[in-house]
C-alpha cells in the first residue's frame, strides 16, 4: 500500500496486527498512528518498546510493536498507560427488572466455567460440596453425547447455552460463582446485570507472570488479586463478594449471607451502551497520539513530583515553575512535555527544546529551595483537592464526569472510584491530582 488510507482508524487485535504487518510490510511504519489494538490484559511500556524489551528481558510473543502505549485498548481499566475501551453489557428494562426480583430463586447458583478444564482446578470439589449443602448448583459446561463432562453428579449441567437462554438462567439464579479462572471475562458483569451476586476467590499471593503459567508470555507484569479485579475494586459489595475460598467457615457464612441479600440488576455506567458511545466518541474526537514527537500534557503542581520521579523522559518548563512558586494565585498550571512512545530519552543533564523553541529542563534540576517550596504547595493543594471533592453535590457529579469524558477519557475510572467508592485507605492518585485544574477549576 503506497497511497493514503481510505479511513482514519484501524481497530484490530494482536493477531490482526501480525496479518497487517505481513501484507503491508515496511509501509506499516507510515500508518502506525492509525492503529488501535484491542488488548484484553494490557501491554506495559517495558514490553512495547522493542529495544528496551530485548535488552531487559521483557521480550514476549505479543509486545515489542513500538506503538504509543495508549494505542492498546483494554477491556477493563487496568492502567493509565493504555486506553480503556471496554464493551457493552445489556441492561434490563423496568419490566424485566420487576420480573427478576419476583422470580429469583434464592438457593440457586450458576458456576462460572463453560469449559470442562475449568472444573479440574485444584480444591474446587471441596467448596462445591460446601455450596451444595446450601444451594442447587447449575453449570453450562460444553459436552457432546459421546463424552459427558466430568462434573459432580449433584450439578445440573445445561450444556453450552445460547446467549438468550443463558440470560434467562442468570435471571433465576441468586449466585454466580467463579473457581478462579478464567480471569477478567465479561460473564461476571452480565450476571450482575441480571441480578446475580458474583462470588469469587481472592489470591494470596496475587497471580502474575512470576508465579502463574497463564500470564507467562503476556506483555504485562500486573498482579491480579482476584479472579476479576475490576469487579472487586470498582463494583464491590453487595453485587461482588471476594473471599478466601480456603477458609470453610468464611465460605459457609458468606453463602448464608448471600441467600439473605436482596440486590437489583446493576450495570456500571461505563459498560452501558451510552457509556461506551461516550468513550468511543471522546477517543475519536480528542485522542491525538502522534501529533508531535513529544505529547503536550497538562499537570498541576500537585502532581509534578510524582511524575518527575516515575515517568521516563519528563521535561518541565523551568520558567513556568519559577512563576508558579513566586505567585501561587496564578493559574497553578504549567506545561510538561512528556515523551511519546517512539521518542528518544534525553541524556542525563541534557537540555532540549520544547514547543516553540523554548529551552526546557527537567524538574530535578530545580534548586533545593524551589523543591521545598514545591513540596509545600503540593501538600496544600492536595488538602484543598480532598476538601473540594468531598464537598461536591450529586448534581455536580454529572458535570464533573462530562468534563473528564470529554477531555481525559482514559482517566474516568479514577474519578468515579474516588467519588462513588470513598475509602479511608485509598490514596488520591497522581492522575486525579493532575486533573485538578481541568476538572475542578
């Protein structure tokens, strides 16, 4: 392909990307900015950069494409390095909602696992026996007439069901229970949308490529604390309950608790049709990945220190920092040039040119007095931000979320989590701090 593309964006997965490379060969480099990779578990920058991955042992069969990390679109909001795409979970209407509440069978459970191999996990027989004392257990395990699946005799197996029949089954069941595998699938959200409570095991220690074969070779070092971390962290009780399946007492008490709970069908806004369309629209309209060698990112002074430590290749405008420190009543913002995916890392102590030819230097070149004053401002602004978010009224939340979706769609869930799931031990992330003036101001 030698001419311009007849479209602006290409959504594909890793397998499709390999096919594109096979047919486009060297011309792929000219069109990389058009590619968006649907990536279930995410791709971390260390695995994405071919030279770095090769030199530091991060080379796998999937990463090393030298894309901008935001071109990887994930099913769940794992990391701010990638872009959260998600999917759509069907919502029930009011008539269906009332029918679900009326027809729920409080002692009926459906097991998450349609492949027979998922039923071979170590330890599952013991807690299935415990569950059987409380509930009628149903399965949807694929089988053919010649080889029935190896599931306990007390499990009523329906076989692999069409989507509409699976939904009807979930609308009757009170519990949807996972064995610990598969990881991070859409089924738990579909079950919750049909009024089920999702019960899943927690992992001690967390599963990762260091201790679990499933993650070996995947372009991420992320640690998974449960079968479905998003459901655990962003939905939580009463719709999602995460416990230690190895503790029989806790397991029995939790099953009895679930049988007494009354929950309504629930779909997080980000997984509704409207939420998905908002996000896709925001990405198409506003996500400019390869506009320049260095992407312009706006930070407030509260997030400068975190980003100067953890972000590779961050360069700040020193003059703007000086003005900020000398006049705290100013806009409290300055421009940061953040290294893009294909940008070269500045050498230590080197100076470089920012936009418009302005000479820039990194934050670590600030004087010790500047750093102390910057720390003081950071502490004060953090306290102000906490108070401001706490004082938000419900009607202000919609305006807040609209601004986040329009301007920074990939950060939506950090804001949502803070507003809807406040927790005394959950820190305000650097991402939220960097959005202070954009969202609140």
